[in-house]
C-alpha cells in the first residue's frame, strides 16, 4: 500500500494585512494547489504552453481563479460574492484580487505563517544553557588522600 496523494488545499488569508485585515474580520479564501510542473510554468521558470500570449500576472490571476474553492467575500450589502472566476474578475477590487493571488502564490512556494506570536512559555530568545557548559575533557581523577577510619 502506498501514499495516497490528495489535492492540496491552501488557505489564503489576509489576516493582519495592513489594508484588509485585522484579527477578527479579514478576507479568507481556499484554493487548490498545483503540481510542480504547473507551478514552474505559473512562475515563469518553465516555458508556457505553445501559443500562450498572456502576461505572467494575467496567467497567475487566471490560475488563481481556476484554483479557487471557497471564500468569505461579500458585497457592500452583505450578500455573498460567488466564488467564481467571473466574480473574481468582475466584482472583486483589483488590489484585493492581487493581494489574494499573491498570498496564494507565496503559499504555493512554501510560505508559512510567521505572524503568530510565540507562546508565553517561550524563553524570548535567551541563549541555550547547553552553549555555556564547558566542553573540554576532564582530567584524570586524583588519588584519594584521606585515610580510611
């Protein structure tokens, strides 16, 4: 029995983003991952398919739109924006669409959350005590000078 590959789903969150997010209300989407070959073409590291005239940014936005699974985006009146390619290009502000797509691409490349604070039990970067333990070899034990009773 071998490893069963499943389609990777990537959380695309703008939590804490200077323009869109705070800690309680922020854009959140889920998108499918890409194979290595698809990722390399997407990033421009490999040749695009023959006849593909799209710019790198347009191709990346279209690939993101095709990979979308769900999101929490709503119109100003509170009605949900459908999670579709057409809605991404037709209803979502360009800066929000670019921010989401950029986050997705960075996560495809292996980005992990670094904004999570360290737990309170963290030693705050203090040096490890192991580094201060002397490492030189000990001398041979000295013979005992005491007289047995």
